[in-house]
C-alpha cells in the first residue's frame, strides 16, 4: 500500500474538479468537513443543460480559488482534475495529491496518476475498468440531510404505487467497448415499459429530467420504487439515493458491481432488486402487486441498511482516510 501521511484531519484539503460530476466532489468535501476535516471544494455546480448540483467555490472565482489552493496541504483531484489548466498545474508541485475517478477511463484525465499520485475509484462499475493499484471508495450520501431522508408516511400511504425514474441522459450505446456504454440508462426501453404500467389505475409514473438535484430528490422521496438503470450491470448514485429516501431500488447490478458495493459496505449485501431490461416489466409488476404498505416496509429496511452499512463515517473510515493518508507529492506536471 502507499506510504502514510499522519494527521490528515489537521491539514487543509481542497477538492478540485473540472465538472460537477453530479455533485459528488462537493458532497464529498462537505461530509469530510462534517467529520472533522478542513475541507473545501473548487468545482462548477451547473451543467450546460441546466442541471444544478450546487457549488462551494467556482473555478472562475479566481481570487478565492487561488487563496484556498495556496493554503492546501492535500489536493484531491476528482476525475484527475483540470490537469490541463495552468492555474491548477502551478499549484500542485509543493502539495500532496491524490485522485478519485468517478467515471470511465475515456472520461478522466490520467496525468496525475501517471506521475505517481495515488488513485481511488468508486465502488460501482469502475474497478473493472482500471488496471493497477487503487483504492475503492463508496459514493458518499449525506444521510442526515432532510433531502436524503424518507418522506413522512402519510405522503406515501395511498393506493397508487409511485415509480420514479431519473435518467441523466437518453444515451443508447450498447457497445461494451465504447466509453459511452456506461452512460446508457436504457431510456427508450425503460420509458416504454413505464408507459405501459402508467396505464394502470394503481400506478403513477414520474420520469425525472432536467431539474436540480434538490428537486430530483424531492420527487424520489415521494416514490415507492426508484429505477436506476437496467442495462450496463452497474448501479449508480441514483440507487444509493433511492435507498436513502426509503424507496425500493431496481437496477441490474452484476457480480462485479455487487462485489465492489460489498467491499465499500464492509461485506454487507446491498438490498437492490436486480432486473435486466428484458425482465423489468415482470419485476415491476411483481413489486406493484405487493401494494404500497409492503413497499414502504421494504423501502424503510433499505434506509436502515444505508444507516448501518453505508454511513458517511464508515465509508470515510474504510476508504477515504486511507486514500488521504496516501497522498503524495508528485514530481512534475
């Protein structure tokens, strides 16, 4: 394993990302700060399509950005950071660096990895795509925040089963060798299945697109079932958010993804309902027939699993602390 650096909690940690990455760098920084670290985040919060995940310090806030970086002891470069940017390269040399890859190899900058920075990958589909020595970290979910908690029971105790589906895009790449494959949410096929179910009197379907993270979470909190994606064999942040808000979560997580999730969860099996696209209609029909009461009960069990096995404190202890302890100075950029 990488050599350790002591007292990381006393050091200034600055997270840097060229894109919002669905709010992951900001949430990681915020939860580290809540658990005793001195942590800030430099990253944009909004995608060009308008989806807004919030922002601590925008890279264009140059005076504040440079002040934070000048104080940094450890820089965490999410997806490799903006390694091509002059302001970022100039600040790196006297500082310790580590990297977290949230995305597939074709979507990250591997410059810092090649220069010797220690690397972590998310414990979803990512471990199968990266060779070499790396840490595996869980996607942090702020379970104590109101947006990530189940809605009051009275808002969900109704006869209609609510199904929420929040695809981040309409990609339809089925080539496993292509980088875009891991973006595939099976949108057309999944939307078609949900359109059929939406004709039932006892079902209400909501396809969530083009809104802020806050609004997306508000709608998921009203759902009994949350669908992630049933194409690639992975699970995503969508699944973890669904469990957090007390929904039954459906995805197609395969053995490799489940192995990575168990690694992050201390060996515990995640309570996903697993279904590929070709069995999704049947699986959703079975869940609908359980009724809202049973779905609420199962959803709350999923929430309790998150509290026990996927709490920020446990994920930080198992994955993020070893990564930060391994941060090292790199030779050149």
